[in-house]
């Protein structure tokens, strides 16, 4: 039974990682365009940068990231109050969901990749750098989950008050219910992983799919928020602007994740550099090997015989894990 569970966990990790890599590949393809189709044309062609490239560069900056978060939250809240014009059980639902999804979760997701919050809060926190980052990540994710569960309770109370069905029927409600279930799973698994990492008696990595599932959950939450706003607001230019701001937050998180990485791997030399969160800024060398036949893509690099990251899409491909394990890697 234990072996079956371990195999299932490996299968889940690889499937989630493949999903993340496909999403990352689509983002890179949207940013960098190349008109080369053959090897001869490729030698003479020049890369074309799409209109998304400057947007990505802004979102990858700390200032741009937080400006997008604040702007999107404010504009969504304004649209909610301008529509309801009162504070009711129903209006509290999108308000809480907006705070949780647009403000808390994005900062918690990028906590391992962007040091801005760590640099700000580090003077008033105890323990080493890695423990501080874990605390920031955990606190923000729990805050986001609390806001979302409050939003769920408000809309549930609203339906009970009006004697409406409490079962999910629309696409928005179904996605929201599935997201809440995944949040509960993430909280349990995250707590288990944290105990494993902090235990001196337990070695190796565990629950590597926690980070990958978190990114899938982030995508699902953004789709849920967009579908909810679509059913709540009337179609107008302002509505499109609000929906675009939510998508911008989604893109900002992935831009941060793709830009900041704890481990840099030079594809040519296959040389592992130190993790930015390591206490001594050094790790023992990891075992790297190239698998040209991997289903994850060409020139896949296998890290410690378990983690795989593809070097496709121009040599920089994506991010694995949640940044809390020493062998999470990223191509540059």
C-alpha cells in the first residue's frame, strides 16, 4: 500500500509538472516570437518580441507587481459597490474573495521567489532566512484561505436566506467548490510538508506536488473569479477593464515565478549554483543528467533522478516545486 501511494504521488507530481510546463511554454511563446521554421532560416532569422514582452518586464519588477495587485483589488471593489450600492450578505462574497485571491494569495505564492516581503519583515522576525520565508508563505496563504471561506459562508447564507439551492449549479459555483476542496487539501499537505522539512529526523523531500498543485489552484481561482465577475457585472467597457485587471494579476504571479528562481542551472555547463535561500548559500552538488527522449520536452535535465525540467523554449523553461526544496530548479 505504501509503495502504491508513493507511485501515485510520483505520477501526480509529473502530471502537474507537465501542466505547469505547458502553461509556461505558452507564456514564453506569447512573449517571444520567432519566424524561423528551418535550421537555415533560424541561423538568419531574428527573434521578434511580442506586445506582451514589455508588460511581462513590468510585472516582473516588484513595483509593477504590487501596483497591479493594489489597482486590481481597488477597481474590483469599486465595481462591486457601484453595482450593489449596499453592504449585503451577497456583496460581502465578492469582497472577501477579492481580498483573498487578489491580495493575499499572490504574495504568498511568490514569497519563495521574490525577497521584497522578506527584506521588509526580516528585521522583526526571528530564526533564519528559510524559516522566515516559510512563515511569510504560510501566513499569507492562510489569510487568503480565511477570506475565501468567509466569502463562501456569506454566499451560502445569502442562498439560505432567499431559500435558494445551496448546491453548486453554475460554472462559477462548481469551480469555486472544487477550489475550496483543493484549498483544504493544500492546507493539510502544506502543514505535513512543513513538519517534514523542519524535522531533523526526516530526510529528503516530500509532497513535491504541493507547489505544483498550488499553481494549478491559482489558475483555477483566477478563472473562478473571472466567471463570477462575468455573471455579476453587466457587459461594458468597465467590465472588460475589470476582467483584464484580474487576468493581469494572474499573469503577474507567473511572471514573478518565471523571473525569480532559487536555483539557476546553466544548460551548457550543467552547473548548479547556490540557492538564494540557503543559510550558507551553498549546497552539495546535485546529480544532473540530460534525457533527450523525455516526454516533458527536448533536452530535459534530470535532477537527482527525480525532478525533471525541460530546456525547451529558448533555453529557459519554467519552475518546479514551490521553492521550498533544495533541488527545485529553473533554466536561465
